[in-house]
């Protein structure tokens, strides 16, 4: 096992070596156009990239090599809320101190619009530093990132085609923000864009796994997306996703490997729309807005498991239910054109809830499982829309958000964000949250959260991000209703 210290030393040496490499200046209009094409095809908001990476000429066209080193430390106290004895050793053992390191390398080669090739890979390490974590993580692995062939504007028609491991990312990351094995066809013409894609995982994405994750095994997804900039800086978009799960569903009494448990097999459809835009005035500053609406319909088979050993579990219950839910996410940001560019954001999100156990109907909205919920609030970096610490999926939930932010120096920002959470219907659990709450099912007041986000990007190659987050449980936690959880994330990124 490679020690944490050796990992830090090795990765910093590699990053420092790359740092001193002098990027060659672009020579000629062709190289400038190829660099512009690279930025447009590969640029992501969460990626730290230098303007002029190392490049060379191969068969008359530019080959570009770049990368990023990332160091992340995450600490969380009180992962489990609602524990009968919050002072017990078991409760404290759920606290987490997680160290993650990653070196990512990218290779981009282009013949222009007719064909471009991109290959991305990551060498990563995850290590739990806490000695009493109940389920510690300790692994090193190679991960395949985006790898694709793309052809744009075929024969001047505006049509394009991509195949490989593709990045799916909408502007607010409310629908999807994920890399998937897929084929995608798109059409772009001035203010209009249409996208259709088919995705299915073909192989494991990490070297420490020899199987596709159980939730993704034999899962077919069909995407549809359309956008129209009906007025300058104002866009209307439509989204659709259909998934069909072809994986086998186990029967009651069947033994399975615990790491291969798949508690849901579902055929589900999502569809929805978004209105977003911005208005700039000379005296009052900039006003931005968004309005997201979504519906979900489908049928799901649910399984319950019980551990019989450290490595095996048995299916104890199997049920089928119909899914029918809806969600809204609306808000606005005002940015003043004065010193420090103060920003005020107000948002409200609602995901339906409610399950009729007698009829087998589930009216809880659930997101696509591809989302990250990381829009921008006008600052340097995006961050978790529904709170960094609780970080729930928008299901059976109201979230009221108020935020104030400021610009710092040349390319930095700080944001103070408040969230109030309330259940749509009383429940005993919260779907897919960072914290693992045990709720009483007798009250809907879930609690309050506060985030402080500082992003520093004053250097071309180096980025620093710090997030501090607290959560105070509401009456839905019963005896834990006034208990606090604390968390923080520190990230260092060095581009080369």
C-alpha cells in the first residue's frame, strides 16, 4: 500500500515538473483555430486548464497534451443523524476525513471540423484518514475519462456526430453531469440546437473494479435535448430522458455479493423544460433568472437486502410500484455594478413526495441519477445548489435558498448561502443525501444549512477552493432536532 505521504510527494513532483514546461507559442492561423476548437470541444467549468498547453505538429495538424493535478480534503462530522444515542462510539465512527488525489492527462488531436480525437485518463487515490470510520475507503486506481471521436458541421449541414465516452452536462447540471459510453448526434444552426443520444455502459470505468456498477449494468438511456435562444441572452430548452433497465431482478431468498447489490430496476421517463436568461441595465446592474420544471413517470421493481456475512447478502423483500412525480426549481440573481460586484440570489425548489403503500403508487419525484446540482451563482466557481453538507436529491423536499456573494481581487469570489429544508410529505428517510438521516416520520421540518464558499483563481495554473458547511436538524429528526453537523472541503488544482 502506497502511503499518503509518498502519494503527495510523487504527485507534487509530477505536477511541478509539468509546471516548468514552457508552452510553445501558437504559430499561424491554423494553430490558433485548432486551439480554439479544442477549447470549445473540451472546456468544462469544473476543469482547470491553461491557455497555451504543450503542443506539437503531427502530419500537419496540432496535437495538444495537457493535464491537471487535484488535491481534495473533505471532513464531515455526524454523517448519521437521528441516531438513538448521538454520543455513542458508533455515531462518532460515522464521521469522515477523506483525502483524494488525482492526476488527469488529456490528449487532443484535430483535423478541424471533419474529425477531432480526445483521450482523457486519471490516476487517482482515495484514503480515509479517520481510524474509526465504519466503512473506510482505501484505494488507488486508473479511471477512464472522456474518450471520443467527433465530426462537426458535416458537409456544411450543421449536423455533427460523436462516439465514445462522452460528457453529458447541461448548463445548470440539474438534469445531467456525467461521463457515459454513448453515441450522440447533434444539429447546430445559429440560435437553435438539437441533440439525440443513446448511452449504455460497456465496461468498468475504474481499474479497481472488474464489473460495471450494479445500478448501471445493462441500463439503456436515450437522451433528447433542444434549445432556442429566442432573444439575445434568453434561452428556452427542452429535455427528455428514457431509461430501460435490462438487468435481471433477483428473487426473494437469493444470495448476492454485497458489492453487487442493485436495489432498483426501473423503466422511467423524464421530460421537462427550462427558461433562463439575463438582463443588463446601466443603472441597476444585471438580473439573471432560471425556471426549471420536470416530470417523471415509470415503473420500478424494488429489492430489500439483509447481510448474511461480510461479503454476501440475501434478498428479503421484492415489490413493484408505479412512479409519478414532478419538480420545480426557480430563482433569480442580481449583480450590482459597483465595487466588489455584490450578488444576491434567491431560489426555491420543490420535488413532489408521497407514497400510497396500499396501491403501490409512488408520487415522489426523483432526479435522473446523472445530476450534480451545481449551477453558478455568479461567482468564480459553481457549488452545490441544495447545500454542500446535506446535498440531497430533489425528492419529497422543499428547499428555500438565499445567498450573498462578492467578487474579490481579479478572479476570485466568496459566497454565503443559506438553505431551509422542509419535507413535502412526512417520511422516515431522505433520498440520496450526503448525510444519512433517520427521520421520525412525524414532522416535515427538516432543518437549516449554511455554506461559505471561497474560490481563489488569481494564478493561471493554480486554483484554490474552500467550502465550509453546517447543518442543524429540524423537528423531523425527533430527539436530534437541534443537533449540528459540520463539514468542509478544501481543493487545490494545478494545471499543466
